[in-house]
C-alpha cells in the first residue's frame, strides 16, 4: 500500500473512530439516563465494547468500509426498558448493586435475543420480508424512535424528558442554563451540518463545548448555584468499570423484572433486525452495488452473540459512520483504526470522559433525534397521503405514551384495517363482459356465430383477481343483485385469484341459492390452488346447473353450446371450403391438395416449424396449443371438421407460433406453397377466392383481438 493510501486510511480511521467514540458516549448516556445516570460509566463500557466488536465485524463484511456499532434505535428502546428500574422498590435504589445487575442482565439477554433473531431470519432466508412492512408502520416506528431519542436527550441534559412528569419538573424550575446550553449545541449542529462535513463538525463542536464548560466551571465567572459539577459533568469517570455477564449473581426471585420485559426485549430484536435491513438497503444505493442480506445477518448474529457474552450490546450496521468511512477514503484498515481507538478508550482513556459535559452530549443526541423526526415525520408530508401521515402520527403518539409494543401492534392493526378497506374498494373483476363480446376459441358455423352475437349478452362472464374474501365477494353479490332478470348463465373465472376465504365461499353459495329459482346456470373455473374452494361453491338442489372447469376456454365453449342449444340450433362448426361457390370448384381445389390422415395426439406441425402448408380439416378435430414456460399446455383454438388452420403463418412465411395437434383421429387436406403457385397459374379465380377467405379470417381475428384488448384495459 502506498504512503498516500496509508495516510488516507489512517485519516479516515481516526475520524471514524472519534465519531464512534462520541456516539458511544452519547448512546451510553442515553442507555442509563434518568434514575440510572449515576451508573452511566457501566453503560459507556457497554457501548464501547459494542463499538470494538462492531469494528471487527465491519472489517470482515463484504462492504469493506462498513462500520458496525451501537445504534440509536435499539439503544432507545432498551433505555425505555431500563428506565422502569428507577420506579421499582429495589434495595439501594436505582444506583444500588441489584439495579445494576438487573440492567446488565437485561442488556445481555436482549443481545442474545438479537443474535437469535438475526440467525433464524437468515437461516430461513426471510430477509426480503422487510420489504413487505407497510411504509406507514416503518415511518411511524422510526419517527417514534426519533421522539424517544429527543426525549432521552432532554433527560440527559436536565432530567426533563418529553412527558408530563418532565414538564412538571421544568415548570418547577424553568431557569436551567444547562438546558439552554444543550439546545444551543443542537442548533449549532443543525445550522452547520449542511455546510460542514460531519467528520469535522461533530468532533469540533464537542471539543469546543468541552473546553468552554470546563473553563467556566474552573473560573469564578459562573455562579456556584448554576455551575455545580454534578449538573454539567459525568462523575466518577476516572476508570470505566466492567462487569461481565458470568459474574452476575442474580437469584431467581430477582429476575421478575426480566420476565416482565421479555416482550419489550423482542421488540428491541425486531427494531435491530429492521434497522439492519433498512441500513443495508440504503447503503446499496450509496455504494451502487447489492449485498447478500442473509450473509450480513449471519455476521450480525455472530457479533451480537459475542458482544452479549463479554458484556456488550448488539452492534448494528451504521449508515452514517459507514458512509463517513467510505467518503473519507477508508476501507478495512480504516475500520481497524476506528476499532483500535474505541479499544484504547475502553482500556485506559476513560478518565477523559469525566471532562465531557452532559449538555454537550445531550445536545448531540437531541440533534440526532430531531433529525429522525424530520426525516420520518416532516419529509413524508411531501409525498405520502394524508391517510399515511395520520398513521405515522398515530403510531408516534401511541409509542410516546404507551411504549413500542403497543405502538407497533396498533400500527400493524391499523395498517391491516386500512389495507382491507382500500383493497375492498378495488375492482375485483379484471374482465366483466358477456358471450356476445368474449367468445371461445372454437371455430363455429355462421349460424352459430350469429346466435352468439344476438343472444350472448344473456350469459355473463366475470374474471376475478387478487384474494377473494368476504368484502370482495360481497361486491360481486351486489352486482348480481342488480343484474337484469333475463340472464340465463354466468361464467365466473377464479383461475387468476391467489386464494378464496371460507367466508367468500359462503357468499357465493348464497348467490347460487338466490338464482336457483330463476334457472340460472353457473360455469365455475378453477386453478389448482383454488380447486377445493371453488368446488365447495355448490348446492345440492341446483347441482345440475353448476359446472366446473380447469380452463376458461372450455367453460366458455360449454356455455356457448348450451346457449345455442337453448335456441334450437346445433353447435355446428364452419365449413372449410365454403368460400368456394360450388361442388365443382371444391373438387378442382382439392385436386391441388394432398390428403393426410393423423391419429389422436399426433402433431401436424410443431411450435417453431417453418410454415409451408395450410390445412383443411375434412373430419375429426384439431387443437392449436401452446406450451408455456412453466410447462402448462394452453389451448388457443379448437377446430372441428370443415375448419381451416395455419393460413396466417403460411402467408407470412414465418415460423409457426403454436403447435397443431389432432384431438381425435382426423383427416386433413394439405395445400403446399408450390401447389398454390400452380393453382394461381391454372385457376386464378379459385386462388383469388382462397385469398379473400384468408383476408376475411384475419380481419375477424383482429376484430376479436381488439375487443379482448379493450376488455382487459
């Protein structure tokens, strides 16, 4: 490595390391704020251990310049758990040995939960599920985190969190120079942050604030009643104490606090998981590359487990510090240097912490909290809907007043309710038409086609989509209630729905019961996943008027046959040589064709074959089929005796786009390209009639295709 690269890596490592130390101090003060503030040295030890282990994980990650360490989101939720210790009647109070042991045990146990959460989510390959959490829930959750960070910051500065209790304390003693100083630090950071790189701004502001406060405390300038050292500085910081988990001596009778807060610890694990996945997604955009989510989660699981074993907390991937290291030119060496600085502070430089003013650290935390509020509450107002904003605010208020568990559960329930209401308003039918407009692939005689055009509107067709539940099925029921009384049949296609709720089955049964006295016939189409639910839509008293199909085309074919039969017609098919005027012309034309017999299942031509022939079906039946990428066979057309097939590809000369297969033993006449050339020379009038027939068929096919496209729009 060149000297320039070493200097760049060293500079990036020092800048990132100092930032990591400052953040560790801030998060440590936040972790043991309020009643536990006298034990904050232990909390700073926890966060520094987390920073050191996180630096090692970052060095081993595929991001190279990733910085992993203590995180505001998880620390804030954990701090809300530990704050309960201040209200408990414990021997020695919130600063006694029992309170300390319970706090350290809660930190270690939460770290274990985080490790297990990361591991099992990665093992089950579920990391992508984070993409399905509604935006409003995520934004509300993160905005609430920002609120709690700001509340914790005010608690660090002056012991007045954003609560009614904090407001009462402030009103009892509103003149608090330390509060004004902390707010001034936050304002300075807000004003200068857009203009000065954070790698320079944060250390500079913290060093300047530390110098100002310590100078004021040592001089006669500040009145003693406002300059008490315990108000402005962290006390007893000459050495950072450490109590590893294996030295905890809790009795079973003392662990009620831990059991009471297991649910909250799981919330911390969830917050850590979501924060990590969102951080990776954000860094992918910044780094312009994709990372292996499950691999990173497994590394995080190992780091969380190791950290919990030695008395730290779970290190979380940091967007800010990772980008700081990346933009400063740092790589893995930069991460090692940052970790070494944190380790040095942990092992011997802790006496310097006692000179850091609490209002300065609180001002930094306040800056971070308000920044999160702005990002997740104010900024979404520009693009999110009013309903989403209302959800975000509701979740924030619930978390602020009742905790993360209530806020998260309420947010999920609220999002589900909004989704159900919104989904129920969407049209469930992707196609709503009748058989006069939507016909099967069967080539019918002119008489049969005319009957369908005239009476097809008496058979309705509905193609459903999405998930069919009680609300969406009720919408279809409402449509059926309002339809004309002379409707004879209804085709309902369930093949495109993702599922059918049992309550929806009951709604459809009620619809069938209402129509059984009218003699309405139902044709129900299912797919493999929906077959059981669709077949459950039946009535014993009307079973003969309910038909089931595994393909829409076959259902429509049967409905057409029944419609034509009810009008006294027959499901006759087209005549192949009806374009020729008389029997003599037909005989002459067939003289240029070759007769070919094929057995059931035999292919006349395959998909992709070059076209040199057109086929006239004399007897039997053919099907035009297409094999999809998932190996399903789709029937594109059904042809009976008298049909013509293959004429379009024959004229264009392009490869065939589907296969033609015998449905039963059949006989066809084959007209080759060279035979048509001879026909044009000898009987140009017959060749012209053939051309006119092809043009007529193509125009009808285009008309039908345009109608179908209009229906699907």
